């Protein structure tokens, strides 16, 4: 999944953004600690009961071969948070 700059601001599901920001708040933005926290939170369904499958439906796959997209989504969510 690739986004253009104009699509970025409107394409991130609010629930997904909140999941990412929840993980950032718990662990910070440093990589790979944030990835580990996202996987832990999803595995234990600690955020609104969302697990791997629900997050995937929202556009976030935590697969290792999809890390570029995951990093993009994290940057997008944190950028939106700074604008609010």
C-alpha cells in the first residue's frame, strides 16, 4: 500500500492512529523498541481489544517484510498528532 502526499493525511484510520500513538506513549518512537511494543500490544489485545487481524484490516501489518509500510504509518500517525 503506497500513499501520495495528499492522500496521507486522510488515509490513516483514526483507530489505527490511536493504536500507534498508544504504543508510542508506552514505549517511545525509537525503533525497534516501538515495533516490539506494537507486536506485544497486538498480541495481548491491550488496545481496545485489537489484535493482529483487526489491525491488518485497518491497514497495519506487523510482518517483518512490511516494515517499510509500518514505519511510514508510524511517521504519519505521529505527524498528525503533532499537528493537533
